[in-house]
């Protein structure tokens, strides 16, 4: 078996490159076979539309032992119980945000419920901000994705609230994202209304997508 050495280092044995030589090759070109077990670097560029990261959270009503009420005075009624912490790679990228609220009940439906999404860089300590592209014409409008949701539906009916938003990444700082829920009038919208009898979960998902 033929062996090629450079100094004391074996470079080639018969037709096989030595392991140390293979490990030092950095210009691979297009790899068509084999398995890559390395970590992708933070500076790697992905194709447009590629999901860079996906994070989520859920609120299990039965496990928590409580329904959640949305009123005219509440805006993020789940608090930290339903939120996503994320640090995005670039403000050129996009976010796709979805949340699902089950088992929504109100005894009096006079104005509907405003549904939106908000974020903050300081754990919602004192304020929050609407996401890009959700600006409205009134003081609360910047947070609303689905204004007057459920308006006109029959009182005492049970409904679900699915909300989705596609927007630009607002910042590369660490942020937390929460659902925004506020009734238009004095009525209370109870989510997870039948949690004691049936298992139900609210959830939120956040994806960062390559521009």
C-alpha cells in the first residue's frame, strides 16, 4: 500500500486522504453526499423564506386552574403566562406570529373584543409597543390586528379566536411578545370558560423568517 508523507505527517494512504488532511479542508464546494454533524455558524446566509427559528408558549387552563378574563381595562390578560421570548437575527427579516384562544364566552356582546400583538424589551415592566405594520388611527389601534372580533355574534355562544400577523422584525434586541386582548365596551370575555370540565389550551407561536 503506497503512502505519501510530508515530513512526518501522513497525507495519503493508497487513494485515501489522511483524517488530519480532511479535517483541514475548508473549501468543500458543493457537497452531494455524506452527513454533516457540525454546527452552522451565526453568519451563515439562508435562502429567502427559510425559517430561522420557531418559538412558542401555551397556557393550560386546567393545569393552571383558572380561566382568563379580557375586559375593557385589560390589554395583556395572560401576562407572562402566554408569551414568547425571542432575539431576532436582523431587522431585514420577518416575523410570523400566530395565537389561538379557545372557549371564549361573554354574557353580553355589545362591542366585540380587540385582538392584537404587542412586544417589549423590558419584560413589560411599564409599557409595550405595537409591531411594525399594525399602526391604527386611535390610541390603541397600533396594537390591534383584529379589531371588534366577535362583534355581533350571539350572546352566551362559545367561540375561538385565531389571530395571525406577518410583519418586519422590530429590533435585534431581546424581546418578549404577548397577545393583546381588550373588549370594546364594558363586557367581559372569559377565555377557557369550561376549563374545569374540559381540557383546553391557549397557545402562541413566533417564527423568524429569512428576508
